[in-house]
C-alpha cells in the first residue's frame, strides 16, 4: 500500500476532510493487550537474553560433538559417522548464526536507519546455512558411493563409542533448549536436535548391524539416508527464508479480509498486505472503506484485533469513505 494520503488537506482522527466527511486517517500502532506478546517480540531483555545464551551453549556443545565425530569417522573408517559429523557441524553453524543474529539484533538493532532493527539477519543466516548444506550432501553421497562400491572395514568398537557420545551431545542440547516457553528460534533448534539424535541412533544401529552381520555396505547406506535427512533440512531452511525474502503473506489474506469486512461499519477492505521481517515479526497494512457514521477509533481497534489474532505484530490501518478510496487507489497504484 502506498503512503499516498487518501484525503486532501490535513486530517486528524475524527477530523473533517475536504468533502465535509468525518474521517480517520489512522496509523495507530497500539496493539490490543492480548497482542503484546512476551515471546520475543519485544526483542529485548528477559526471555530474549535466555534464548541467546541457550543458543550459544547449544552451538558450543555441538561444535565439540562435531570435532569428536569427525575425528572418529576419519580414524576408524566410518562414512556414516563422518556424515553424522557433517550434519552436526551444520546444525552447530545454524545455532551459531541464530545466536549471532539474535545478539546483533538485540545489541545493535536500535539504529533509526533500520526501521525494524536488524531482524532480517535471522532469515539471511537461515538461507546461508541451507545453501552451505547442499555441497556437503554431495560430499557425503560421493563418499558413501565409494564405500558402497568398495566396502572397507571399520573399527566398530571405537565408532560405536563415539556414536553414543554424539547421541549424548544431542540429548544434552535438547535438555538445554527444552523447558518452558520456546520462541521460534528455540523450537527450530529443538526439532533440529531431535533429528540429530535420530541420526546418531541410525549410526549406532548401523555399527551394531555391521558388527553382528559383517555386511559392510550397511555403513554407506546409513550415510546415504542421513544425507537425505540433510537435504530435507536444507530444503526447509531455503523455503522458509525464501518465503520471507519474497514477502510471502504468512496467513490466508482472503479469510482475514472476509473477517474484517464482517465488522460493523466496514464497507470493504480495499487493500490488505502482510509480510514478515523475520519469523517472529509480521507487518500488515490495511486500507478500509468505512461507513462515515461509525466511530473511527472503535473501528480501528476492531480491525487491529482481527490482525492481532492472525499474529500481526505491527499494523497500519487507514480508514476512509468509499468515494475517497477509489481516488486513493488511482493515485497510489497507477503504475502505467
């Protein structure tokens, strides 16, 4: 929606426009009480600081786990353990990026030149992490293929011990993240860690299977399965961050439009746009045609409430009579 005014002349809430109508050109950003959430949307203090510390701790734990599994995979010949190490590395990098984005946004995001702070760092870090995962998948598949064609013996005892250690790292990280209310970053890390634990269990099972059956190709087959999990993780990261960068509307616009139009005093929603700054900040603008006899402040509050129930954090609501909406539309949206 353009910032071009819908009315001529200066207007205040409840003022009179050039047509003699009482109107409201309301850009109220005061949300309803139930919309002032404390799950990180304040972007400072309290839970946000705890979240940042948790992400830093999980990143450190997983980096140590990666080093142990990498050394074990190289020393003892297990490509499955090596693939799990790479999976753990990039999960650790995801936590490092999430920590860095959270820290920078909280500490250096108050510059007035950045209207919504530096919260775009979150989808940027997710996109970079997802892109970096893909070449590593190629490496895992190549190594797994080599071992499938020409199976090699692995030191099952040490490999099993390190795989169990990796599982302990995953469970310890889950313990750090889990508990109480989690924000989106923490929930993402939590589910990532559960996936990592599944990878560690797969390595443990494959080592035991090789030990008791002597079928060496189980190891590269397990590595290939872990590679598929990594591709799935990378795809989710790229899709999620891509949707944010391309300003994909995070809710059903038509359903929200219909709900607003059911509000007493609303004639029509002329414009409704919504997009995300990051996974935790949703912005919306609404240009609403209203009955001129309606209380503008009360109607604005009701529109804000509808948007708030759809997880909108910052909303700009513009009210004007139908006759002026058509003029504003021609002025604001004529791109010929």
